[in-house]
C-alpha cells in the first residue's frame, strides 16, 4: 500500500486532518497552535516567518495564543490564506530566530508588528512585559523601528523604546524618569547605577551619591507580588548594610504617591530628608494626574 493510500485511509478514519494543501496533522493535535503555526509556515513557503502576536506567543512573551496566526512573506508572494492565517506581504528584512524549529520574527520585530493591534489600555504594559524578558529585546525593537516603513502607533512605541533604553521597565517608571526626575533639581541623580554588596550586583533605578540614597520606582508588574515585595525587602536590607538607604515610590489604590521611606542614618541625614521631600512633592503631583 502506498503512503498516499495510507494517508487517505487515515483521513477516512478521522485519525488525520488536512489543515492546508499538502499539510496534514494528527487529529488530536489539529487545534494546537504550535502545529498550526508549523503547517502555516510550510504552506507559505521559503522566506515566510511567524510574526506579530503569534511570534510573541512563541517567544513566550505573552501567555495566550492569538486566534489568528500572522505570517510575513516576501512582497511578491501571493497566496489566499484561510481565515485562521493573516498574511502580511513585506519589502523589509525581518530579524528572525528559530523557535521549536520554526522561523519566527525576533521579539522586537514582533512587538513592532503587533503593537497597534493591541487594545489601547494594554499596549504599554504589554510592550514593557516583552522588553523585560530579554536583555537584547530593547535593541531589537529599536532596529525594528528603524527598519520597518510602517509601524502603527510608532510615536508611542518609540517613546517606550527610549524609556526602556534609560532603564524603565513599566509605565510607572517611564513617567518617573521622564516627568519627575528629568528636572534640574534632580540633575545629580545617577540613573541605573550598579552597586555590589552582599556578594551580589544590584541595579538601582536612581542613586543620589550626595545622600547615599537609592530611589526605586515600583511598578505593579515588577514589584506587585508577595514574592517580589519580599525580594525588595531583602535587597533594601543588603543595601542598608553598606550605608545606602532606599526610598520606594509606587501607586497604591487611589491614593496616588506611596513613598516608603526607610529609617536609618542616611535616611535621617539632611540631604536625604531634603531629597525625599522634593520627591514627595513631585511624585504626588504626577500621581494625582494618572490615578483615578
């Protein structure tokens, strides 16, 4: 019996399902996003890559697979896709990586492709969530923004990329860096300062060398869980052991600013008290505008 006859019998028995022309999959896996993405690439041909939200899912930068699989193909490629495939013909070069044997747009390019399709209320934090997952994702996004001729919501995504290059990992940190600490009174602060203590390297959002004060901007995505808060307490204790006190700012409920000012020599120094007061005023003015 030929392989084609065996395939036909398997299809008749319902053991194999045809997803696309010349693309078949075992029936129990026919709804698998991974199987469908692999089949879609085989159907689309050379030069095709998974992109957009589908690529972000394959990179494990998002938790839920999209209902449609986005593929980018060379501009001259003309295919009529089924409803579950979105085909984008492009003329630019996409940076790609192999993920589970599939050609997939890198996370930065995938984010640039998908950003405008996200719900407005989730775009920013989704973008920061992607960028936090890999040290090279920010540079990759900057390359995508420079390469792609069209990016939906390019201006907003460019601001996010710029803030991320400066160390922001959330919308809260972006606002702090751009609207609170960018004034002359805080010109002495060092951004993304690295300190080595207790056998570990710590990266501080901002550091005031005059008062030996670390300033941390606690976005919910990176500091909201009990485990994250416990880790913050341990970090603050380690820094305090070498004379660096920490002031944390975040948004809590509807009350706006919630600075957590530690007790200790540095926190009680005149310079630290003056700095903390100025931060309270500036942070309160900001959070009164961005909280309900």
